[in-house]
C-alpha cells in the first residue's frame, strides 16, 4: 500500500513538474512570437518614417534649388534690363548732344563766327563734357548690372548646396531599409533569447521530473 501511495505521489509530482515546464515553455514561446511581431512592426514603421522624412527633405531641397535658380534668373534679368535701359539713355543723350552741337554751330554761323579757333575749342569742350556724361551713365549702369549678376551667382552657388541636400536625401531614402535594421535585430535578439529560455525551462522541467522519479522507490503492490 505504501508503494502505491509513493507511486501516486511521484506521478503527481512528475506530472506537476512537466505541466509547469510545459506552461513556461509555451508562455515564453508566445512571448518570443510577440517580440518578433513587435520587432517587425517597429522596423516597418521606422523604415517608413525614414523614407518619408528623406522624401520630404528631397522635396524641400528641390524647392530650394528651384527658388534659388528662379532668383538668379530674376537677378540676371534685372541686370539685363539695367544694361538695356542705360544703352537707350546713352543713345538719347548722344542724340541730344548732336542737337545741342548743331544748335551751337548754327548760332555761330548766324553770328558770322567761323568754327576755327575759340569757337571750335568751345564746341569741342562742350562735346567732350556731354560725352563724359554719357560715359558716366554707362559706367553707373555697368556697375549696377554687375551687382545684379554677382547676386545671381550667389543665388546659383547657394542653390548648389540644395542639390547636395537632395543627394543626401536620395541616399537616406535608398538606405532606410538598412538604417532601420538595428530595430529589427534588437527585437529578433529578444525573441531568440526568449526561445532559448523556453527550451531551458522545458529541459529544466524534464530534469526536475527525472529527479523526482529517482527519489522514489517504484514498487508495485
């Protein structure tokens, strides 16, 4: 009778140990699967966010480049406008100078004064002064035009940096899959650790059951 009781107790203890080990194994396997799913979800979210951020950076860089080049064209157009208006003013000034010179010659002619000597010097000086005014006008316009072109060059130079930002954004978008890998690997490592622990729990439970069996004297009644 005592042998039967020992057998029953041993069987109960072994069953309890195996059941506990099985539950621990199942629970850790479930945790491992959940960790794997969470890792894949976090990886997908992170990769998508990286790609979206890179695309937004690319769009911003392209917009900055387009704006910079547009500003450069505006500056060049302003420089061209200044140059064209200056040439037109110079043309009109020379026409006016010709009119004034002709008027001077006519007055001298009516007065019976020849164009030699002092009258010639006066007309030459007047012509020189008027042409100097034309040259000054063209010089100022040239300086203003050059200033606009320098501004255009600065705009183009700055727009070039936007293309560097665009290239960086393209690289970030292309490598988002790899850059998000650490999140996936971390979750996978967690899942692997849980699976390893589950096998350890199962082995430990089986070992405990074997130890329990070894401590009892199995007898039949």
